[in-house]
């Protein structure tokens, strides 16, 4: 998908045929035996590769556009998303969803609200749900992962067993069972339910990375210098482990938004629709879907584009930060 | 090998115990507590008290937990209040299970034979048009919500161009004999070919929609794994020895590259269960996924309890099988 080779050495021609692949491998071997290029930090070399990676640029572009849109959408939207300017056009029997007309390029929804404005403003709540769910899951996972990875022993065993069990429940089922605990579904039910499904992922990732560092030289050096155990964990080990966890967070943002849409689709989301959200709009469109598929297609397309943006960005970040892909 | 299996079985018991404890706590924190969970919210006060005594809710919490375990082992999860009022919750689960197994099986039957060869050739011709196209398709598989894929398929291939049936497992006018509960298999066993064909047509769209989830994941893992293996020394050695491409492919590359793929196929079972909730809802396909969505919507906690417990148990069991097959393929795993 992307160019795996660093830019320090001239990028070898990518072999297409089988024979060319062999030739290239021999060239690679030869190149590897030559003195290494002067040391470049992981992040610097990653950034250098990312700047030229079209996949990353597209992903980051979509993400940036989405965030800007979410911030400025209240001023951009021609109508108040809760206002009902098209209400008198709604005919529950013959014409439940008003079509496009001057001033309302996408028409209205089943309550006569301007669809374009709802889509624009909807980006805000969608961003909030995705970011809040990921942040909650992130911090929950970091806490558990640090506990397990830094303290080790029986705490590690107990925490990891719980994490394994949480991982063993399919995430959508877990989210549904969490959502079942609340009396009245709301935006926060969705956020918490999705966050809980992400805690074990982050915890496992961080713990694995911390365990790997416990015997590494820089930790040993810090210990030998008499740095307090707490400081070793929080100043030397955790910051070094955060890279993969942050990349994972980018990817998780995409799944959060999709899972939130799934929960809304099943009717477990926020029932108060004065503040629009894409997943909720998609869920609310269900009864009208066969005569007016556009009511579902617009918010779904928005979700797909944004999820794709986060996924492309996350995938290329992961590839760039993977030391194995550095040459 | 036997020692490995026994060790894994013990680990599984631990996981199941923790799982049952979490489920117990979950049940206790449901709105209204376990009594409402079993009897439903509209039960009379006297029935509530009788059940509270029977469940031993006045006893210490660990006694309650043990009683809960006892009931779970005996399969007593209570009576359905909403999904099929009056029916035992476990029975509903057993009734609905074959439909979901059939659906997941066909989804995997579509996903695996497509994803593994595509992943292999994408890795082999890295950077080619085939590689880039399949990456984009698999990324779309991740980014498009499965219920939306299901809706699009239904909208175009069942409503706009009515090639496939809109919903259900079999047309009502077909008089099929039930043997196993798997409708396609039943039709083949009883030689009722029309019934088997009809069930297959009903399965097609939901199975394709559901297949997008495992397809994307299996494709990506296969591609990454083949890329890793192609760089290994033993592949170069095999090439240097002058072995034919076919031998290298089957003995050296694929056999090693398939290890992570086996694991991920096992892990996909969980994702399939989650996806089944959504696809079954879109196609009104009467499996456990649809029962789960209904149970949640109507707050039928007895059914919800069985389904969540069973789904997790199935997932744990499948992973045990995956681990064992993994150890069979790769001797190094047994030593660990």
C-alpha cells in the first residue's frame, strides 16, 4: 500500500515478477551489509515517510476537514437543526418525507426539519461520541494496563484474566449488555458502552509493551541510578509505550463511530433528536427507508467517509511507526 | 499434546468462572435487579417475594453467586417475558441457534475462499493494481457499517430487482421436513431440493452482508502474514535450492503464513455473532442475533442473559479449538 523503504537509501525498484523479487532481495541484502545510515529518531523518520505517503495525506485530510466542519457547522448550517420549516409539507400518508426545494437542497426529514443542516450539525455530536468513547476507553485501558504491566505478580494475573474475559465477549454484545444497564438510553449510554469495549484492547496493548520494557536497558539504567519505582514507570516506561497505543486510538475512533451507529440502529441510542447525530439519523430513517432511501444514505455516507479517514490515517501511522518497516 | 490440551482446558475453566461472575454482577445491577430480570417488570408482589426467597437474595453474596452458578449449570435462566412469552429462555436459544450457525457458516464459506487467495496474490504482487484494489475493498469492508451493507443489498437485490427474497429463512408455502434445524442441510437430507434451494436463496443476501466483516480481516492478515514469510531465510533457501514455485508456495510460504490466519478466523466468530445481530435484524432472519435485538428492545432479561452467556461460551470454546488446531499445525506452540 505504501512505500516501506526509508528515503535515506535510494528506494529499490519494487519487483513485480517472481524473478525480479529475488533480484531485489539480493540487492537488499547487499544494501543491509553496508554501513547503516546515520541514526534518525523513530518519530523523525516516520514523519519524513508520512509526509510523502498519499494514504496518510488523504486520511489526515478527511479527518481535519471533519473536525473543522464539526467546529464551524453551527454557523455553516442554513437552518437550525431543531427547527421545522418544512413541517406543513409533511403528509404522513402520501408524502412522509418532504423532497428537495429551493432553500432546502436535500429536502427535509419526517418532521420537516432541513436535512442538510442536520447533516452538517450532526458532525458535531458524531465527533463528540467518537472522541469521548475513545478517550474514556483509552484512559481506562491505560490505567489497567499500567497496573498490570508495572506491578506484575498476582495483580497482573487478575487484571489480565478480567481483560481476557472482556475480550472474549464479542464487542457489540458487550456494548449491548452495558447499554442494557441504563434505565433510559442517552448519548452517554452509547459513549460508556463503547468505551468499555475498548478498555481491554488498550490495556492489553500497553501491558504487553510495558512487559517488554521491564528488562530493557534504559529501565535497568534508571533503576540502577536509584530512580523511584513510580518514576521509572511513569517517566521511563509509559511514555515509551504510548506510540502504538495512540495509533490504536486513531483506529478505534473509526470503530467507535461505526459502533455508535450500530447501537443507534438497534434503538439503543439517544432518543432525544433535537441535537442530530449521524448514527441516530441513520437509525431514525429505518421506517422510511424503502420509499426514501436517501434519508439513510446521506448520514451513512458521512459515517463511511469519516471512518475511512480515521482508518487510513491510523493504518499509515502504524506502518510508519513500525520499526520493522524502517530500512 | 495431551498436556497442552489439559492446560488449556484449565485456563478455560478460569475464564468461564470470571465470566460467570461478571454476568452475575451484571444481572444484579440491571434496573430492578435479578427478580425483575427473571419475572419481568410487571410481576405481582407476592410472586416477587416468592422468587426472592427461592433465589436466596436474603443470603450472603457468595452464597447467591453459588446458587446462580448452580442454576446456570442446570440451564435454568428463567422464562421469556417478551420475545416468546412463556417459553423457557434456554429453549428459545436452542430453537434460534441453527439459523445463526447456518448464516455464519455460509458467511465464512464466502469470505475464506475469497480472502485467502486474494491476500496471497496481493502480497505476492505487492503494489500492483490487484494489491491496491483489494486493499481499498478491505478498507471499505471495515469502514462501511455492516447493517448498511445489508440494507443496500436488500434494497437493490430484493426490492428494486426482486432476485432474492426480502426476509426470513424459508418461504411459507414450502412444506419442508425438519430434521436438524439447518434448513439447507434438511432439504438435502430429505431430498426436498426445492426446500434446500429456497433456504439457500434466503441465506444469500444476509450471508454476503455478514461475510464482509471476516473477509476484510482475513484478507489483511493473510496479506501481512505472507509478506512476512516471503522475507524469511527459509524461503530464500528454498528458492536458492531451485525448488519449483508450486512447492515453495504450498510447503514454505502458505503453511507458515496460515498460522496467524487460523487464529484470526477463530477470533472472527465473535465478530460474526455481533454482525449477526445487525444483519439478522435487517433481514428479519430468525436467529439468535435477532432474538438478542428483540430481547434488548423489549427488556426480556431472561433471554438476554442466556444469549450473552451462550455467545461468550461459544466464543471461548471456538478459541480453545483454534488453540488446539494451532498446536497441531505448529509444534513450537506446544512447548510454550
